[in-house]
């Protein structure tokens, strides 16, 4: 591929600045049949293109991310449509709700998100100031927040189910499919990511908004924890993704979950087969049906590559080590693999915190400082340690052995 080119430009004889032209990435091929790929019992190499070329520079990595995005859409998530013709956002009078109206051709849909203003913002929120110092960061929760929300940020509740209903008997139903047709390839996770992008469009354009869309976080737990990973991967305006206890289909790598399920010992009756989430829900594209999910070694990707699409933006995985059906070893190992990309890029914007002793989606106080560190860095522009990797998973319970799953090396990308 062509290298990046830097050009010095002189404007009006006064201002000199550098324009960097991005590397030209190869044209992405059509989606090949999965049978064209060799079986791979290890976690696929993030630093090798499908055609065997190696990722050697940061420009190469940008192209590899585009390839990863493409294959995830091809085989698991379905296609992400471009921005619709018209997106209009309108706050109500007291800024406690935002209505998003979307038009695509002759079709029109709308949805509303609940808004809570920062403490002490009151009427100042709707001033016409354009100063970034007078704007507010925002945390968008899928459903309702299950992690602490900072009081100096706008809190927005985005209820995604009406965008695309996630139940098996309602595939192809919801606002997304009203616009794009009941047979569209996108599953609910991708349709919800599309809906979140339209919410951000509305935040950018709504009159009277003082939300800084460069300081946006998105969070969700359980199925919504998996959904926000897709949103963070495909919406670059999200500065921080906080995924809580997403389990299979989210922060767990398919290969790890499948292997650990098949070799599980006695006394773990709750643990479901990883493919059950595929056949019982509409989170994934119809392309990713039960037969595909039962043959995970045939996939040319795994979910450490989904996580790598978010990097180098902020990513925090809030995990639970004490619930067997969440398969904590699978999320642990998947995070180990995904963090290799940060190592290659020389960044530290990926945190992992795994603590047991609480119910599903019941946030423990001992993880509060971890979430706060990410808020400091990505919403408040403060220095903070966001490169931690913490787990109380005992060695006897951790079934991930790196040498069994990672047979590739991590380059130093310049």
C-alpha cells in the first residue's frame, strides 16, 4: 500500500500547517464464503491481513482496521448503512428529552432519548455559547446505566429495542427495518449502533445543545454490554466505551468460549453453549446463524479484533469473575489478545477490571475508581492511568493459557 504523505501548505501568506494524507488502503474484496478460509484453532493474528501481508506501520494498521470492520460486517454483524438523508434533533423546553427524527427517501421514523442535565447546569445548559469550556461531556447508556454517572456530565438514556427488536420471533422488526427493509442483513447490535450514531447526529445539530460530542461515552451491561462494543467499534465519535459483563457475543472471544464450554468440568450447570445467544436472539446478522456459530474455528476473526476496532480510543471492560455463565476466562483471554494492539501502537487506553462477589450488572464499589479514571481522561481531559489490567480470578479457575491461543508476535508500529 502507498505510504502516508505529509504536505506543507501556506495559506494567505500567514499560516503554515502540515496536512497528512492517509495511506491508500487496498480495495476490500467481496465477502468470500467462510469455507475459503483455513480453519484456525488459535486466536487470529491482528497484524496479518487476510492475504498474508504483515502490518508494519500505523498506516498499515488503519487499513487492517478497515479490513476487520469489513469482515465483521460480512460474517457476523451485517452491513452498516451510511448516514440517512436527514437527521433532526430537538430538545424539549426543559432539556429533559431529545427527539430524533430521521428521513430516508419516502420513509420517516423518530425516537426519543431521556436526558438528565449535569448538577448545577440549570438554565445555563441552553445558552448559545460556542466555547468548549462551556460545553458538557455526556454519557449515553443503553437502557439504564449500571455504572456510576459523573455529576458533571449529561446523562442520556438510549433505549435501543424499538430500533431493532432483539427477540428471535421479531427479526426484521423495528425502526431500522422500517427504513431499510425487513430483510436487511444487519442484526440488532449493528442496527442499534446505527441508531446511536443518529442520536449523536442529533446532539451535534439540535438547537440549544451544549453537549461536546468530542467527549462522549457509551455504556451498557449484559446484552447491552455487547452492543456498546459494536457501537464503539463502528462509531468513531465515541471517545469512551464502557462495557460491563457482556459475556458471549461481547467481550468473550468465540473460540475461547467454545473451547471452555466443550471442556468444562462437572459442577458448572449454569454455563450455556456459546451459540445459544445466536439462535435465541437477533443480535447478529442472519448470516451468522447457528451453523456458523458452532464452527468458530472457521471464522477469519474473533472478538479480540472487534475490541481492536475501538483502539486507540478509550475502552474499559468491567467484568465479573464470579459468575460461571459469563465465562470469565474467555473475557480475560480475549482482553489479553486485544491489548497486544495497544502494545503495538504504544498507547494505554484499554482498561480491564474483573471482580467477583456480586450479582450480574450490580456494580461493586471496588471498581468505581477504575471507571472514574476513564472519565477523568476521556471526559474531563485530565491525566489518569487507563492502562490497568486487574482480575481477582484465581489461577486455578483461569482456564486461559496465552501460549495455547496466541502464536503470533506483536510488532512495534511506527
